[in-house]
C-alpha cells in the first residue's frame, strides 16, 4: 500500500481502515481496483453533529377561546366597545342566549347588524354544538358555566345603517357567584364585568316563573342581586338594565300559567323601574326564546331586539388607543421641553 500517495489513502466506505494501514474491507488485494478506493465518504465533509438543521417557520395562532379579563381589556382599549354583563342563576338561559345570538349571525345580518369577526369562534362553536342536529341530542342542551374568573365571548359587528363598527363582549360567569352576592354584597366588587358593563342583563327563568312554588323566589332573587350590586357600589348611572324573560316557548305552552307568568314578569319590570330608575339610564323588559325545546319554535326569538338595545346604548367608553411607551431621559437637561 506504500506506493499510494497519502491523499489517495481514503475510501468511500466509512468503515474501511485502509488509510490507517489496514486492509481493504471489500477484500481486494489491490486497493486500486476497489470501486470505493480513493473516493471521499459521502458524510465526511460535514460531520453529522454539525449538519445544519432545516429552518422551521412557525406562526402562532390565536386559541379562539373565550377571552380573559386581560384579553378583553386589549379590545376595550383599541376600539368602540360594548360590555354586556349577563346575570342569572344556573339554567336561566345565559349560555343559550350567547349561543343563540351567534347562530343568528350564521344566516346573515340581524336586523341591520352584521357579523364582522370574532376572536372566540372556538368557544362559540363549543356552546352551540349541543343545540345543533350534529350533537344527535333529542333536545337542545347547554353546558353549565364553571366557577372561576369571568370570561368573555367576543363579536365585532357593523351597523349597516351608519356603518358604525363596534366590539361586543359578552361576560360569562357562573350564575351561582352572582346569587351568592345576596348574602355577601362585597363579593360583587371583584366582578370586573359589572362595573365596566354598558348593559347589565338580568335573566328571569321563564320555566321557573311558571311554577307557583318558585315564582316568588325568582323575582326576589333579581331584586336582592340588584340591591347587592348597589351596596357594593359597582353600578354606574350611565348603565342600562335589560330585564329578560327567557324560555318564551315554554311560557306559551303553559296556557293560563303562561299568561300569569307574563303578568308577573311585567309587574317585576315596572317595580324595578320604580325602585332603580335613578341608578340606571334606562330599564327595559325583553322576552326571548333563544333555544326552544321543540323544532316548531323559531330559534333566537327576541334576540334582535335585545341586540339593538345593546348597540343603541350611549357610549360611555369611546375607542381609546393605548398610550405610546416613552422612555424618560436620564439627564435632566434632556427632559426640558418648550413652554409653547
């Protein structure tokens, strides 16, 4: 092997040791006739551990889930917004209202208000699923809101009449937490959605208003919660109050009991207007059937009127751009500004 120059003592087979005085791994007596001799191993120029890994380009996508307070505040600081605090005990129809409104936009505009976009599409689809045929349920169903910090469903909508674009943030908190303020008004002070709301929506469960044993409790709960909010000083005089009777499909099917329930609801709204008119800019009553139990009823009944009430509320918070972040110069001389 000595007759070969050192630069030729190499083999394309990385396991061959001919360059270190060994024999040809292929068994050739003369290395020169080996087809691998004198060639550079394919992986010898760039060590494996030094080989450049391919660059990965990633794009971080939004989770499209309901927003936290921080996420809601980013929207509030950036554009014209409406915060809607929806209040009611479990099974009063809060989630159905949210899902029903979203479903209304699937078919087009809602009385001149068009859907533009949403940062919470995934959460909207989740709450709508069990009320759709794809869920294979016999009757529409909505999941119970879990306890914890308030979350917000987001919609950007456009008024086709004046082209006003606004964000709508629907507060979603477990109803039990609102109910508990009857005995502990101070608990309401931590409810961000109440003090920031443009519209407070008090839900009155229509199915319970049909029940002679529960009717009185339902009306009392509404009054006690409002009184607790007042004592906690979370109400603002520029806010509007919407008192919403839910499950109108059940009330219509209730015959005489249904008629009595409607009468009881009307008297409740009038009493709230008498007792709380000075604490709200406007108090109105609404009747809805967001998610009827039978297929013969129209889904989303009354929601267009409620949406119009939300959007027509006076602007308390206009669009505010976040202030520019400035750095204070270290030298006092550099901080001097012209008087003019």
